[in-house]
C-alpha cells in the first residue's frame, strides 16, 4: 500500500472568515488585527488534508511535517480567505503540496507543505508513550 491510490494533481481547499479569533493580535504573532500567519498556515494545511485524507484507507491519516510559506498581504477582519493545496509530488508516504491562500482581493500567501501518511493507531500509541516515559498520565 505504497501510493494509497493518490495521484499528482489532487487538490483541496479550505475557507475561513477573518474574525478577531484568528488575528495576529489574538494568536500573539503580532500586534495588528489582521489575519494571522499561523491561521493562514493552518488553513493551508487543512486544504492539503481535504485533498487527500478522504482517499486514504480506514485507519490512516496524514500529518504535517514541514511547511515553508510567504505571507504576502494583510487581510482585515470581515474578509473571506480561501486556501488551496495541490499534490505535486509523492514519494512513498511523503507527500508534497503547493499551497496558496487568497482573500477576496488578492493572493495573500504561497509556499510548499509536506505531509506524511500515518497509521492512526500506531501514531497515537507512539505519541502516548511519551507520557509514559516521563511518568505522567494524560489529562
């Protein structure tokens, strides 16, 4: 199950409204009430998830491993943001996406994003073992 029936060119999108909750001021990534870079990155990742995760077999998902983006323009509260992701490379379980984000006026971000296909149960167990290793239980 190496390619998981994924193909170059798959694409997805995600949409968000700019609100006080996703501004740079709220995220602590700046002091201005405009769409935050971390919010844009999350939206881009969500677009990539939307491109492929429903095509993966039961028990599998993808996790983000790397993102490199430019935030090109500010978007004020009240605007609608759309992120797009296109699968441009498949290397086994490693997937590379071209990502972009637009407000209602212009392109506001662009870059690349890598995701990795994981078996959910194994991934959750491995992550949970970290707590066991430090002698603490989950909250």
